[in-house]
C-alpha cells in the first residue's frame, strides 16, 4: 500500500503520468486515492489490485474524489467480500467516483466488492461528469454492479454485469439519486449483457426497467 501511494505521488513529475501494474496480485489495506491526469493500467486480468479483509463498512479499493482526466484500464480490481470481517454495512466499492470529471474505466474486471463494483456519486454536491465505463466485466458484487447516484453524461457500454447479490437493491445498474441535490441526467447504457442479478438488470430507484 505504501509503495503504491509513493508511486502515485510521483505522477506529474518528470513526465510520469501512468502507474502500471505488471502481472501479479497487489494487496492493499486502505483506499488508493488517484490524482488528476493519470492512468492506471495492468497486463489484463492477471494484474490484480485486491483489498485485504476488513471490518470497515466503507472502503474503495480505488478512489477518485474531485479528480479530472483519470483512466483505469486493463486491470482487475477486487474487493474483499469473501474475507470481510463481520456482516454489517454495504459501502465497500471496487472503484468509488465522487465528483470526478472525465473518468474512463475500460477493459477492467471489477469483482467481489462488499458494496458496488463502481459507485458514481458526489463530492460536496458536485456530480461526476463525463464518465465512461466500457468493455468491463463486473461480477459477484454484493450490493450493485454499478450505483449511479449523482451523475451527468455517463456512458456504460459493452459491459457484462453479472451475479450481483447479497444486500438490496442487488441490481446490475441502479440509478438512484439520494436527495434533491443529486442528478441523474444524460446517462446512456448500451450493448451490455446482464444475468444473475437478484434485483434486476437496470433499476431506477426501486423500479426495474426492462432491458
């Protein structure tokens, strides 16, 4: 964890903009906070960033809060639902986006979160804008494949979202503005595959939308 944090601190210096994870499993014990104008990449699904078991109700394996121009690609982000200590809470995310702009997540595998594969929400009431989630496998997450809470201009394209189960709503994708300051506008879902999601493929609030 400390080595990854040190590597991130080098982003933007001497032309460094990419943090690459060669094949292997990288165990992390706290949130990995990305910074603006960086790329995280791997050698495919054999490059795994995995959260170790915790009793914390809230975590993000990867966190983007108020960032701009971040890409996460070609890597496996894995939560710790199979090693979680205790049975309360539902807020452990593979990737947590809060008030981020111009974020791309592509060709990733996002699995085994205590909560969501991807959470798209706000930072001080600022929505996420211009988010792309493309050609990802999102599987075996406990609460949602993707939660969309505060978002403008999200595209979910070519993803396979499966086997969401464990705590409600258990949807593939759930669009659910939590309060009057949240927005869910100009969001597109296209060419995705859903199966085995206990709460349905796509939901808006508590209403399942045929897909």
